[in-house]
C-alpha cells in the first residue's frame, strides 16, 4: 500500500496515486530507474524491431523498461528487456495491467506475462478478477508514466523514409 517502503516513490509523488498496488514478481523492481516504452498495437515490423532493440539496449545500460503488455510495441519492448536482462536481476521489465493481476490480457501473452512475473514485475491497481474494460486503460497509462522517468512513444511506424519506394524515385 502507499505507506509501504516498497511503494514506488515516483508513483507516490503523482497526482492521485493508487492507495494499493497488486504486484506479482519483484517488489524491488518497482523502485528501479524505469523508462516507459509504449505505442501502437498495429505497428509495422520495423517499429516492432526498433521497440525491441531500444528496450534491449536501454536495459543493458541499466534501465528497467515499463510498458503495458499490449500487442505490438509493448510486447516487443518487454521481450527486448527480458532478453537483455538475462542473469542481471537488477534490471528487467515492469508490465502494468488494465486488469487484475490474476487475468492475462491479451490472452495470447500468457507466456510473456509469466516471464515478466518471474524476471521483473506485473503490476495493477485493479482488484483481482477485474476484467479488461476500455476505461481501465487510461488509468493503467497513468501508472506507466508515474513509475517512469520518461516515456518513449512509438506510433504506427513504417519503413524509414530513406527505404521507402516513394522516396527512392
């Protein structure tokens, strides 16, 4: 809860911090230096590769990656962080959910959810059993930004302009 020593200081300092957090995984991970990587669910392969690469390299540099476990950018950021962390337990990834921590949304990310819980932390302010309602996700996003020192946002990124056929003419 908000008065616990493990409650993240950055989150405590935000407007209207949640009084209670549900956590699966490492409580210590919540207090680490975090950068959020979020973005489109319908991102291009180029965007997915870049989200993975940036998360991996930032994690190798000692930064914990925070994201929302969504399809696209979020999943690739988590994967990059997990691949970089390896045996270094001091950095990894934090997944902030728009559901209770006993529910995996999207269901296709069940294995990723478990890897994050085993090597980082899965966090929610929603009680157990809470389903994925559309209005939960803006609340989830405020936790992502509140846990992080900054946010890197990917939109529907296509090929870089220099590789585009239209620009090659």
